[in-house]
C-alpha cells in the first residue's frame, strides 16, 4: 500500500518502461488492474519452508536470475528483498539509507531518507532519488474490489476492523461489543482475521474470516465510516476515504498512521486529524484502548455522519 504512490511516480517518469513488482502471492490481488505495473514476479515465501524447500526454491531462483532488469529498487529494505534484487542481476540497484539487516551492502546507490518519516514519504524519496518527480495529488491505484455475495450496502453501516497481528493493537471483545451497542441501531460490520469468537448484537454483522482481500476492499469502499486499529486494512481505507478513525495504542501515527490529512487518529484518549499532528518531537508512551474510550470515538462518528443521506439513521445511542 505504502509503495503505490512511489511506483506511480516512477511510471510517470518512465512511461515506456516495463515495471515488474516482486510480491508475496497473498498481496498480489492489490495490484489487479494497476496501470503502473506490467508484470508480477511472485515470491512464494510459504513454499520455501520445510524439507521440500529446495525443490521449490531452486526453480524460483533460476527464474529470478532471468529477470535482468536495468534497475532494481528495494522499497522493503530487508536482507531478503536485497538478496532478491541482487539475484535478479540488476544493472543498478537502489535502496534507502534506513534499510536494515545489512541490506545496504547490496546496493549500488543509496537514497537518503528520514527514518522517522512516514513510510509513504520514505518510499517517495527513493523514487525521487531515482529521478521521479513527485506530484500532488498522490495516486493510490487500488482495484474496485469484488462484491460480497448476499451483502446489502443499504442501510449504511460503520465498518469496524478490530484485529491486528501486532502485540497490543487489537481491541478486546468487550470493546467490540461496546462499539456495537453504542452505535445501535446503525449496522456495525466487523471484518478482519481472528481466531476469537465475538458476541453479535442485533446490529452487528460479523464478517471476520469471511472476506477475500478484494472483497474487503469492496466493503471498505461501501462503508459510511471506518473504525480500525493500526493495520493493513486501515491503510487501504486511508487511500479511499477520510471517513476513518485509526486507533493507535503504542505505534507512532506520524510514521505508520493513515496517509490522509483529513483522517482521524486516536491515541492516549485524544482524537486529532493527521494534518494536525506535530511533525517532530517524541510522542508520549501510548496506552491500551479501553471501554471508556468508545463513547469519544462514537461521538466523532455521529458528528461526521452524512445526515443528508438519512437523518434518522444516527439516532440516540442504545448502549
């Protein structure tokens, strides 16, 4: 997600180039229909584990060696991605100054980036060092998504994404239930991946573990408002709407928050728009999102709701 504007800028600087994106298979559908990318080179990381790994890895290495691009750009900045770049036999190899795990040793050229800057801005610096001109507004070319069968987009709904792989980022079951109760009678659609079972009040539609990536994009586009923890789906939402609250328990939203100036963030019991966050300075230590924080977020959702569409939908709280 964060690399999309940088690749778009490279495409605009080199309209005749053939651009190949090396990507894990589970994320490849994010690039469906992307006008800036000509080819995908799948990195099937899951196949390179266990006793059968050599049988999968060796053919993949052989195919990767045949790529031979004029230029490779490493936006991930890890040892694995740096090794892939070198294996491809690129004539030139570009990376960033904040790359980790010794990956800088593989580069021919290093772009100076501010490691405290947002990921989107760091990647744009790499594209700029390569010769691209960064123009506003940035482009996040995402697919429209796939419609979810038997799901009606009316009446309008709030999308809640409460799950994250990051430790301490996910919302507890009690908080999820509290959001549903506080937003009633408005529908609350819960999405994401989790092994947890959650309570389902009458106004809750539980789609956890039931959407593909493209279906998730479609549901995000259809939502009237989105509440999400710091996660990949949050970044998808930020690319398509400003009707978003991103909940940050310990992460710094200036580095990993929604890259949308009008999107909202919650941190330490305070709400602010991304554009109003300070550019520098150390942020105070974060804290968990608890039941007592729900009302504050719900009040913002109610204030942001488009009353002109249906003035009766955002009634008084039922919880």
